[in-house]
């Protein structure tokens, strides 16, 4: 084993450890959420899905934004590792996107009575998901890794600029997604229609699960990044 | 002519990778005015990649190329110093011979476009077919038109990638006359070919490339047979 | 060689080639009419009237016909490696992008000029000054479709699946301008107040400017082989 492969192995080992810790944390949060917290006032049991849904949304957006950021950096630094990271982040973004697009309709069916209500946030997720499906389709059709890196970076940057326009589009199109449960103003006691901010007992596991999903993102990306580096290094060795 | 001339082509430490395949590794090459350099080497030696790097079509992974002291990749205006004859003819089949040359002339920002185009068609023996679509011209005619296209803007260096492939005797002779003429005017020529006999008498220098490395760089030996024996030795080593 | 002159030379060359056999133009128009037919026959005649369907069909037709037209631009450069001929000339990649984009937008506008009257006829849209408004929206939308489209077609053409990849890459970028344009169309046809229509046109124009600028910036990276 060369020092290069050793370094890659270290990255992957650390990635797997963080990933495992993240998974354990999510499992722990669910034990707490299902066993020890009361059902939410309006939504009942269906509310529990928020502990994966909301943090997965956060992780997916972070993943895709980072693809655009490393894309811009690539044109500056031309370091092939940036593309390996971009691909890893996009892959992990797709995984979290899949979580969003499955948990969203399950929750929607219970609360709205429809699997898909063209709610802006879910539609936004679907469009981003399709955009990155195109990113992977293009990559798989290109043989030269340098060209793959350049084109991947171009799509990453284009996608990042498209994001605000998709946001605008889906919001102007339709809006019935519940307001974000964080940072809602407290209700005055004389207004019956007002939805209160989330009680601390429900909020605490949610905040913890944002942390757990961030860990999952880091763990997944490190592992996937390591795999990408190893593939590139193996190919380079075989080409010698 | 002075004894020390500024090089027309000056390539330093050229390296080009396609993914993990290394096409060129650390190639240094200078070509001066009046030289005709024959680039020889087995398939996949990096000959075409070297020409494309010099022409500015391919970005070197490392190293620099200067043409008359200008870097083409930084200064597009300097690209007119290069004429490139690829093994593809770079022509539009749906345009006529005249339209193809006219378009090339416009891109190069030439003046007196119509006269230049007419002269070039004449030199290529295509005046009669000037308004025929390229798609229906014979292979030899297309090749001659392609040569006319590559030299229309009077480049300082002419890069030829397998120019004799599929060329009939008349067109090959025309190409040789053109090269001799270019050299007279102080241009430089670099030629990649599998048929060294076609250009042997005109060549002044031979460069052997193998697996992306310059194996030999020498004045042209008088006899082709001597060179071929040396060539086989070099590749076996 | 100025960027403008080089771009015009490239666009003129593209349009001359297109004029010679008119394949892209004819195919796109036939395709547009077929899309129109598909909608008419797939609709529930009992509940969806042609009038209700008209704006939807217009924008699906124009968006898809545009995507079909765009592949042409760089496919014709692939023949005989003609693109190398342009890259060898003292012409910047920016000029190449603008030349290709100008040829694309000209072709798309010609297709629109034929397809919109056909739509008026098939959907019994009342001819009036409102059609001028729809024409203006169509031009703005065409800019929004072709700016990213020209960039992506240059990338897609580097693969063996250009015809399949381009729509997959481009359609996410078609959705915002398509939505803005169809909202504007509905309001124009419904005689909505001018301010309401302007709002949508401004969004469309903003999208056009943003992506024309971005595609111009990124195109040299795509060409940098």
C-alpha cells in the first residue's frame, strides 16, 4: 500500500465512523420522539416524520449548494479533487432528496389527504432532484475525467443560480406547506386561530436531529469522497 | 537570413493527460523559420496531441506553448500565426467551396476577402467547382480545399496531421509544392505522417515521439532507409 | 476581429446552412403541430374546452419545439470537426457563444412565427391586438429557453446521447420562464390590468438577463478542451 492509498483509507475510516455515529443519533432521537414525547396538538402521530423530513431538507440543500461552490472553485483552482468532492456531495444530495420525496407524500397523505399537492417545497425538491439527475446523466456519458469535471462544474454553477428562480416559481405557483416550525412568533393568548411555536419538548429532538443529519451528511460525503479518490488513484496506477 | 532566428514554435515542458492516460510527458520542442519537421512515432505516441497543443486546440495539463512569443491560449488574436490541417477536413458539407473559404477568411479578419478566396481556389485548382457544395466534391478536391483553408491566412507555422492520407498523386504533389513554397517564404512546417516517403526530401529535421516522450530529435538523415532502421531500434529500446 | 463581427459571421454561416435544406425549421414546425394534436386528442372533450386548454398548449408546444431546434447548433459543427476550424481562428469563445445563440434565437423566432398563427387557427383564438402581446412574450421566453440551451447543447454534443441529454439538462431551466410566460399569456388573453401583465414580463426579462450573462461567462469553460 502506498502512502496515497493509506491517506484515502484514513478519510474513509473517519467517514464511516461519523456516519455510524450519525445513524445511532437518528435512531436515538426516534426512540425519544416515539416513546417519550407527547403527540403534537394538531397533527398527532404524523408529526413524528418531521424528525427526518426537515433535517433531510437541510442536508440536501447544503449538499447541492456545495456542488455549486466547488464548481466555482474548480474553475479557479482546477484541482481534480474538487470534482471528486462535487460528485460525492451531489450523490449524497440525491440520497437526502429521496428521503424527502418519500417522507413528504407519506405525511401529505395523512394531513392533506393527498400524496402530492404541488406544495412549493416538495416541488422545489423534485425540480432540484431532476436537475441533478441530468448532472449524473451527463457525467455518465463523458469519458474524459477532465471534461466531466468541467461540465459538472458548469451545471453546478448554473443550478445554483437557478435555485432562486425555482423558489420563486413554486411559491408563485402554489403554497400550502406548513410554515417552518422554527422561529415562529409566540401566540398572544386572545388569538385562538394562531398556531403556537413548537413546544420545547417537541423542538428539542428536532434540533438534535438537525445535528444528527449534518453528521450523516459529513459521514456520507467523506466516505463517498474516499471512494472517488480511490477509484481515481486505482485508474491512475493502472494507466502507468 | 541571420544565423540566430527567434523560434516560431517554442514548447516547454508540455504534458497532457486524458484522465489518467498520459499522452505527452515533458516535451520540449522549438521550431524555427524555414524548418520542415517530420514527426514520427507509433500509434498513440502523442503526435496528434502535440500538434493540437501547439495549435491551441488542446490545453496542456502542464507546460507552455509560445508561437512567435505569444501564448495562443491567453491571446486569441495570435492564433492567426498557426495553420492546422487536421485529418478531418474542418469543412461544412452544406456550404460551397467558396463559402467555406469566405467564412474562414472572415473569422481570420482578412481584408480583400473575395480576391483572396478566388486566388486560393485557383491555387487549389478548384475555380471550376467554386460554387459546388463541398458534400458532393471528390475526396481529393475536399482535401485540396482543406489545405487552402488551412493556409488562407498565410500562417507563420503550418501544422499537418496525416496530410497525405487518401490524397491522390496530383493533390499530394500540390501539397508538396505548397510546403516548398512556404519554406521559401520563411515559414515553419510540422508534419505528422505514417508515410514519411511522401515528404522525406522536403524535411529538414526528424523528431521521434514514443509514449509521449521525445526519443530523438535530429537533422534529417540523407536516406530514408537509414532512418527507418534507426527508428525501429529506438522503439525497441 | 471584434466579438460582434465574429458572432455575426458565425450566425450568418449557421443560418445559411439551415436555409440550404431547412431541416431544423421544417422538423420543428411539424413537431410543434404534432404536439398540438397530442393535446387535443388527449384532452377530455366533455370537461376541458379548447379555450381553457389554449395557453397551456401554446407553451408546451413552444418549449418542446425550442428544445428540438437547439441540438442543431453544435451537431453541425461536429461534422468534419468543423468546430476546430472556428477555435483555430482568432475569435474568442464569447463570440462563438453569441454567434450560436443569435442563430438559435433567429431560428426559434421563425418557428414561433409559424407555430403561433397555427395555434391561433386550431384553437380558434380571436385575432386581436392581444396577439401582439403574446408575440412579445414569446420572444422574451425564447431568450430564456435558448440562453441555457445554447450552453447545454455545446456540452451534450460531446457525448453520443446528445438528443436525449439536452432535454433532460435543459427542461429544469425551461420551467421558470415557461411559468412566467404562461402566466403572462393567461392574463393577456383574459384582459387583465396592464400592471399585472408587466409583473410577469419583468420576471421573464430578469431570467433572460441572468442566464444570458451566466451562459456567456461559462461558455469559454465548456470550450476549453
